[in-house]
């Protein structure tokens, strides 16, 4: 298995570091602006790119570009939401995403505001939908960016560190330990499971608040007929 992993890591490392870094930033930008992440998850691209990092300059460059890509893509998503949000929601793509996902994200944003923006960066689907919905909402752009920036920084450091750490650890062990590839796989699997657990916790947090908000909106006011 070491031979297979060596081939993969050599293939990633053979890509020009500047190109590799820019591709990771581009996929994150597309994920957060035009929903490409629903097809090709940006986190997968960042993990792959980070396995080719060979020094601290490349490490911090990748983190910076990923953060910049996320903020740039989210800003584009915000602008798209401002101008085309309602149309996009009614489109075939909006239907494919599912009205229940739009409604959940919308209610969570209404309930938690900036906190919802921060949390959404760590949730699949909602990380792509939130910039569009914020653009359609009353939330100001500067508030949106103020909450999103620290989330993007944390997210970028987590993913780049995971890929870089797993690959660097493997290279240190591969010449002395025939099962080093399993260590690499174990580190990444552990990270993926950890992020899955975090996403599940955040998803439950989101579900808790959206459920109560939707129930409150469904309750009739004095003199009103119950909503159906």
C-alpha cells in the first residue's frame, strides 16, 4: 500500500505549488458562490492539495488562498442572492437543492443571525446556501463578513493542517515502517470522523433552533386562523 500512496503523493507534489494552491482557492470560491461544492466538495480539494505542501511557506500560502477564496466566493454569493436570489430559489437548481433545505437555512439565519453565518461554514449544503440567503435577507454585508471571516480562518487551518500533517507524518515513517500508509489513512479517517461528528452536532443545533422558530411562526396570533 505504501507504493500506491507514494504514487499519489508524488503526483500531487508534482503539480506546481502555485497552481495547486490556486486550484484549491478556486474550488472553494466556486463552492461558496455558484454551488459547485454540491457536486465537487471544496474540502476534498483542499485536503488533496494540502498533502502536497512541503514547507511552511506553502502551508501558510494555501491557508491564505483558501480563506481568500471562501470570502471572495461568499461575497459573490451574497451579490447573487441580492440580485437573483428569489429567481434562483425557484429555478431547477433551487428545486434540486430542495425547498426544505432553503427553509431550514432561512429560519436558522432569521433566528441566529451572525452565529448562523459562522456555523454554516462547517455544514455541507448550508455553507453554499447561506451567502445566497444572506444576500436575500436584511443582514448587512459587513456583518456577514465579520462573522464569516473567523469561521473561514478556522476551517482553512483545520483542513490544511490535517492534509499536511498526515502526508508529512507518512513521509517521516515510510522509510522505516511498511505500514506507514495505514497511519496516513488513519489520520485522515480520524479527521473526517471528527469533522463529521462536529457537523452532526452543529446540524442538531441548527435543527433545534429552526424547529422552534418554525413552530412559533405556525402558531396563530389572537384573532387569526391557524396556518396550514
